[in-house]
C-alpha cells in the first residue's frame, strides 16, 4: 500500500513558501521538496522492512511539523514570483566607444560570466549558458531550468546559480544539480571555496552549505538585497544595502563590518582586498584583514560591476549609463569609454582583455591593451565582429541519470570506483578503489545517488575539508 503526506510552510511577505511531500511504498520512502508551485527535488531511500520505512517517514514528517509545516492540498497555493533584477541602462556619457573585438548576443539579459584559460562562459536570464573560445567562437550551450544569476569557479569546477534555487555543476559534459538551496532562498549571488557554497539572497541573508549539500550556518545581514559574496580560506565577505561584513568561514562569527557608500551591488576580490561596487557611484577597496577603506574609485553613475587585473594593479568598473572605466591602483581614473552594448552587469579582466556581460544580453570582448585604448580615445576602434550561433551547436540539459558501463575497463584509464551507502539515515558516497582514504565522503550529485550502487568516475581530487571531489564524467557500474 502506498501512502502520501503533503505539507506546506507559507509565510507572509518574503518568508518561506515551500512544500515537503513524503511517499511510502512498501520498503521505499521518497521525499519531494522545494518551492511551492515547482516540481522540486526528490530523494529516495530503501529500508530493510516496511515497518522501518514507515518509521523513517513518520520521523521526517514530525520534524517538519515541528518546524511549522502543516497538511495542505497541493495546487491551492500559487507559486511566488522569483526576483528578477531590475536594471536601468542609459546611453553612455563617454566621448568615445571601447575597442570591442567581438560581441555575442545571447538573447536575454545576462549576469553570469567566467573566463578561464580555455573558454569564456556567459549565462542569461533565460537559463542559457554558452561557452565560447577566446576568439569568440561558440562551442556549446547548457540549457538550465531557470534564469542564471551568476557563474563562479572553484579551481577546475564551474557552477551556475539559478532562479530555481539550485546550483548546477557545469564541469562535466552534462550539468548536474550540485546544491539545492533552501526553497525560500532567492539567490542573488554566490561563491564557492573548496566545495563550500556561500549564498547571498534577496532578504540580505548569507547561507553557508557544505560539500554534502547540508546547511552549516547563516547570518541575517544588516541590510537587504545582498548582491555581493566572496570567499577565501580566511573569511566570507558579504555585501548588502548597509555595507560589507566579513564572517569567519567556520561558524560565521563576525570579523568586521564597514558601512559602504550606498548599497553594494557587486563584489570582487584579490588576495588582500575586496572591492565593493556601490549605488553611490563608487568602488571601494577594503582590506580583508580589518575592513579598512584603502582606496576609492569614483564613477559618474551607479556602479553595476567591477573587476581588477591580477593583484589589483588596474581596477575596472561599469555603470548604469553603459560606460566602463579603468583606474590606477591608487584611484586615479585612467579612462572612461562607452560599451556600445548596454550596461555591464558583470565583468572579468584577463590577458589585456575586458569581458563584459550586459543588460542587452551580450557577451562583449574589449581590447584593454594600452595601445587599443589610446586609439579608442582618439576615435579609432576596430570593427566589432558579431558572433553567430553554429547551426549544429550541441546543447546539454541537466542530467538525472548517467550512462552505464559493465566493467571498469570500459571507462578511461585511471578511473576510480565509488559506492553509495546508507549512513545514519543519510546517503553517502565513499571510494572503493585502492589508494584513497575510504573514510572520506565524495561530493556527488544527489539526484543520482542510489544506496548500494557503484559508479565509475574519471578522477577524484582531495579537498582541504577532508573529502573528495569528482572531476570528469560519472558512469553507473552494472
């Protein structure tokens, strides 16, 4: 006999608005949870007896009822709208246009950008993530379920934070849902350090989640609309409408707070400093050690994004009037140019090129070399190349299953075998192959975990927190 219990927790205003459903089918207990009105995420566990399955289900339901969930009828409450960042973008007031080498129009307003040695990544509000070469050739497309708020890198791994409340790992051929944020968290920005996820949200909260997708700690913040979060081994740097606060990564104790020149709308970090772009036309450089303001970079409008060259030698900013700026380290303005493609909502500098994603949905590559900028200031710019989509562009959607192999020998050389096990009511993954610490957990997509199943992964890399991270493809071992 199959039994199903459906609960909801819905609070007024911007409070919780989520559901929790438990289904018991003989030995199998399935839990589905998420935002009201969404499909949510499902986790399934199998127990030795039907009595143990019913007891586990009752325990889960009791825990949720004590937290305020109550029985409800699915479909009676409507989904709440997710925050879409409202941005104004006026024509540039600069006297010249930046030397744009190429431009790729994604079709929707874009916030997410990451540029590494091999590729340029751009993610937009339609849920599309594209990868391009540095020469501006489109290589692949990921189609995610909802708008992409940001793209961040953690060493080799690339993650996309989306409006469906999930964070997707794009490091393999097929994307996986790597983290499932609390259903009432409206992601504004995120950062990942050594597999630990830090999320800034609409209400100004900071939420920290470990490599097992389990909540560690959270802080309410002093303001609202937290668009900045950056992390390193020493602190998590969180910016909202009241300024920037540094928290200890282990436990979240406040280290320092600095009031900003207006609401913080973007954040960047270097080894010893964090940079906060603000609504009052400034970028502030803050010392990571104590939050002291070390330099100010003055723009002519609200600052939407900022970045630096390595070590902070040059500081770049973009404003609400479609202009980009470059400053010397001490705050001296070196140049201001128009983007020609709307206001830059995020940016990154790499190898004398400035990459922008803009309010009109473009990924723009600017030649930021001294010679090119000098020529642009004199009115001489290259003819920007408009990048087109290839007719046979491969498109990848999030996976909930993986390919199967019948033997380890069918996988690439050096592959590692891992096994999914039940531990204390939780589903964990451990290494089976020799040469690894078998007591360590393996960070692994929850959507494909099945107790008793074995998987072959291309490689495992140790993280400083005492766990392994998967690199490359995952295959089910039959």
